C-alpha cells in the first residue's frame, strides 16, 4: 500500500485529525461541482468493501445526473 502522507498539504494536517480519508470528486463537463468526503480517526479506518465502493460511485453518479438534467 502506498502512503500519501507526504502529498497531504500542511494546511490540511493542521485542521484535520483524520488518520484516513477518501475523496470522490464531482465533475461535470470538466468543471468541479464538489466532492464526497469521509474520514476516520485511525489509519486504515476508512476501509470500504467493494459493495460500499460501488454504492458511493452510484451516489456520485446520481448527483452528477441531477446536475446534468438542470443544465
């Protein structure tokens, strides 16, 4: 498993006590709309099963679909 600790900006480390996290960007037509974010206090605390990951991807896709129908 690759560590990304060196890639996390100092400002984030100052405001967050997260030991692990995930971020799913919401992008429509190459424009950022927002993100889905979750964190956990402990390293490896955010561990998703493949089913959970698929559900989050479905949620992301549904959010994008809502924005597509409104544009």
